[in-house]
């Protein structure tokens, strides 16, 4: 039986994290039992043990260490082949991932700069749910992303900040704090919050303002997209933090937006896979940064 590229991605996630739990939740967004089952099937297909496991640790076997660089090379080669096939069918294409509306006039400006430097390159945009903190870059479906920091800081991703914005709060119209011009964070600490999914990792913590809390936030609901978040706020389920620019991008009659001055600002960045030296990626990054 042949091994699927997906199986190699699963193996790489566990090998690099040395944790089935982290690999399942933070890299692959599947359940740990499902991941363990797939690894066992891979080991059965290869007729070798790839990991030594006990209750406290996971380590690569000699066979696993041998497979690791080859699996990386195979996955990279497949991703390159997939990109080449797409480009052969539709011309040079760069897929740009994002979680929320980019706005801010950024994309028209970047598109114009890219067109001047790489005529014929087509930009394609893909919205990625928040449960993928790498904005599609890990699975190869995205070439470059425009995303809010933090993204996973494992060394596999690089980024350049393109905008810094204050954090605001979205409140249902009629909320007791809607009359404030600015909302002190102390007034929000005990409010129910709308949260990003647990898989969003450090990004979820940032938009719950965990860095300004003594106790965990009271989470009323989890959402996968910005539209879901604002529907939850409008319905009165809770409040949500967002950037000042996104407050402008997502204006609606049933939601009120107010600045929260004590909170540190958020950073919007262009993100790419570390080591991806393709000219199209470099040009997009430089264009996004105003180059």
C-alpha cells in the first residue's frame, strides 16, 4: 500500500512537536485519537516503529530519524509540484491567505506594486478559518498570508509588520458600556467574551487580552470567522476585541465599537514560510511593506 502525502504531514507534525497532543491541536486541527490512528497505520504500512512513546514523552526511533529528512523533502516536492501544475494551467499564481478582511487600501496598493515588478503574476485570495493559526501556510494551500500576530513562533514562519493598530471592543448596541467614548479594560474583565477557537493558540489569547488579565476570560462562545463573531456580539452573547481598522471594516447598525486605551496594540503582518525564496513571495512581502 502506498503512503499518502497527508500521512507524511502527520508524521512531520508529531516528529517536529514530539507531542501527539500539540501536533493534533496546534498543527493539524484533528483529534489526538485520530492522529494516533493515522500514525499507527503509517507504521503498519512501513512495518517499522517511528516513535517511542510513554506517558511522558515521545521520541523518534532510528527509523523515524531516517524518515524525517526524506519526508520533509517529499512533502516539499509535492507542494512544489502542485504549484507548478496550477501555474501551468492558469499562469503564475500566488495564493494569499487571510483570516479577516484585509482592507486599509493594502491589497490595491500591493497588487499595483506586484504588477509593476512581476507582470503576469496573478494573485488569488483564500480566507482561512481562525482554527488554523498558520493561515494556510503549513498545508501548502497558501503561499503568503496577511495576518494578525502572533502566528506560531516555531521557526517555520517568518513575517514583516505592515500596520500597527489599537485594540477596540465590539459591544451589542444598548450595552451598558456603549455610552462610553473609551472603555477602560477594568470594565470588561468580567464581561462574557466571544473567543477564537482553541486551535488558534496564541492568537486567541491575544484577542482575549490574556496579557492584561489576572484570571482567565469568561468565554461565552467560540467562533471560526469574523462574521460569526459579530453576529454573536449583535445577539448579546458577549463582547469581542478587534483592531481599530477592523472596527471600520465591519461597521454594522447593531454593534458599537469603542477603543480600549490600556491595551497594547495589535500588529498586522505579511507572513511566509521561512526559507521560501521564490521571487513572487519576496516581491509580495516587499510590496506589502511598502517597498
